[in-house]
């Protein structure tokens, strides 16, 4: 069974700092990995999607890397801002077998998230 | 603009009531999902659909039911709400290809009193 772990669970930094969020997964047979942002009481906003064949993806101040063989991904946030404060979730996409009938289905497994606070 | 919509955004309802949480997407995605998230906890898949008239249960057992009569619509129903159903429910969709990511709605926060 796939398990996704995110470290640290919470992080508080002053504005302007560069920071790294970590994600690890136990089964490397994934198709892709997606980083999301969730504001309190809200839905999920997709930040970056990395295919299993890719090493990294960049969007603005965000850079995500993937080392599939070691089961790790990092999200790098440059020059953090108070508006970056949110919970960051990583999720891995894999193909699993359904219990009945033996048919397969795509499955997204989430980590517990890292709560980021950037203070002015 | 293509998007995924959930209504209502917040719902407070009494025990025993029947409720339906709505989810619609305008992206033409074949696959749709319902996730349940308790405060401060992980998201867990409770239902998914790979197309019209296709529905399956996810990893987390749920007393809710779903239907997929139209591609764009994937409602979730609780026949008799209980306080244990209090949670946030998130709907998502993805295209047929596995190398595209998921798009999530804003969620419905359900409180059963």
C-alpha cells in the first residue's frame, strides 16, 4: 500500500526566506506527482505536476523536483511571501487494482500536508 | 472558463435529513472523484467514476452514494445525515489520460447537528 509522508508537518519562516518542503513515497511505481496548495477551509489548487519521466518542473517562484527511484520530491519556494501561507500537499498518482472484478483504476494518494506560515 | 463547481459551499443540516452535494465540471473530463477530508487530516477517496453510468467505491468506506448520468455532473447523496458525516467533501476531475493532473473544486463543508 502506497504511503506518502510530508516533512515538516509545519513550518514558520520570515518573509523573504527560501524554503524547501519534502515529500516521500513508499512505492516508486507512480505515474506522476502533483503538488497542491490548500487555504483554510478551501479546495485544492494545483501548483505543479511532474511526470514520472521528468526530474523537475518550475512555475514562477516554485520549483518541484522528483527522484522516483528514491521515492522523494521536494517543493522549493523562493523569496517567500505572507501570501504563500497555506497547507501544501503532495500526491502521487498510481494504478491500483479494484477489489472486485480485478479491474484497475487510477488513484491519487495524498500526504498529510505541510502547514506553512510566512510572517511579515 | 473551464472549471469545476461545488454547491453548496457550506451546509448545516439536522440529523436524519437527506442531502445532495452537487459537483459539475465544464472541462469534458471523463473521470470524476469525491474525497473526504476531516479537519487537519488527509484526503481519502470515497467514490470515483470513469464515465457515464460508471461509479465505484474508493478506499474509505462511506455511507454516501453517487450517480453519473451526465459527463459533467457527479452528485453525492446522503440518505440520512448523521453527525459522523460532518466533514469537508471535495470533488475532483481529470481527463482520460493518466499524465494529466487532477482539478479540484472548492469543496463543501458539511456540518450535521
